[in-house]
């Protein structure tokens, strides 16, 4: 979890994005990362209205959820930003 948060913190200075982390007994752990108003800039990526969805993961296991979000963020940056 710490590695993921440090990585996100480092990247947000060069690539502004928003992150929501929450827990619900119905949905378990959820991590959503998105970039507001940039859907048109990434036509092949997943969108939520005008926002581009970068990461959307959900898992019962907190550590696994953070690990999956870490991998998903790196994969998205590799695909759409040519690296991280």
C-alpha cells in the first residue's frame, strides 16, 4: 500500500489526476483514479462522462486491491503516456 501511494504521489506532480479510496461492506475496498475533463484526449480509454477512467479496482482484500491498483496505474501510463 505504501509503495502505491508513494508512486501515485510522485506521478501526480507530472500527470495531474484524482484518486478516491473507499471501503463499503457492500462493495469492499475500491480505488478509482481518473482525470477530470480529459475524455476527448484519450478516445480509446474508458470514460465516465467527460472524465477518463485510469484505474477502477475493487477487492475484498485491502492489500490485493492496492497491488492491483498499482499495476493498473503503471499499465495505463505505459499504454497512454508511453511510460511512467
